[in-house]
């Protein structure tokens, strides 16, 4: 089993979203000890925006360019296609996804590669697989009394669904700006939600647990 771990917080491994995504991966590895984890860090300016050759290639009559950001797009799409499970660690910025995650989406949501457009609208080209999204936010955006809007989860459901990824699960640590006591409480609630979810997660027998690898492209 291959797990693609996409992280985008500007705080890197010190971030709450990275911590939560690592907890998710640990539970996946508990069920699948021989799994391979591929770490794709997209924060810190590692991804550039899509460029003119990419934009031209999206036109119906255009030839596919091999220049500029198309090559990076190909790499990221192939990385996603090879993954059996996708784990995304992301903060919520201004009620939605951060710019770095939007850049990654711009690269992997590509016509004639991950979706098509026809008379019936957009149709997905990727096979479905489990997606786990670890979200951190300074305020509370879920529950009965949310304190801020949430455009992150509906957007990710829509854009991932467009390319064929419908089995999407969200876990969050909210209220990180409210102090360590509030963070401790929400961490505990999220840990319980993770335990309940993964208690029913199907185990994959490992032929050789020593095959587990951590890769950073």
C-alpha cells in the first residue's frame, strides 16, 4: 500500500495540521505495517503557479506542452495516481484552503488527465481511494455553534470529487488560537474520533513489515 502525504502549513512539522496528519498515518501504518509513505511538502514556495504553456494546453484544440509547469503537473498527477491512500495536512486560511494547497490542486485537477469535459459536463478520470484531510484552524468552524464560516470542506469535497475522489474523511483540531487548554480539549475529541473511525478500518496483511519506507520526493 502507498500513502501519499501532502502537507502545506508554513509552520512545517511544528504545525497542528502536520501533527494530526501524522497521527492519521500512524493509524494507517498500524493496520498496514508494510505501507510506503511518500511525503510531498508543498509549503515554503516549493510549488510555483501554473504558467502560460499549462493554460494553453487546457484548450480543446491545443497540443500538450512539455514546457514549464506541465512537467511538474505530470509528476504530481502520477504521484497521486500511484497512491492507494491520500492524506492531506492543511491549515484553514481565511475560511478556506491556503494558497499552497490551491496550487497543488491547480496542478492535479487537469483536463484530459484527471477529468474530462463533455456534453454531460465534467467527468472524473481517477479511480476512487480513501482521502483523509487533517485540518487545523484558529477558530471553530464545525459543531452546533461554529464561530466562522467553512468554505474549505465543501470546496475540497467538490474539487476532489470532480477528479474521482469521493471517499473523503475530515478530521480537525479547531480553536488553536484560544490557548493550550482549548487545544488540549479538541485534540482529545479528535483522537477519539480517529480511534472510532480506524477501529473499523480493514487491515491489509503485510508480507514483510521491514518493507515500510518513508520517501520525500
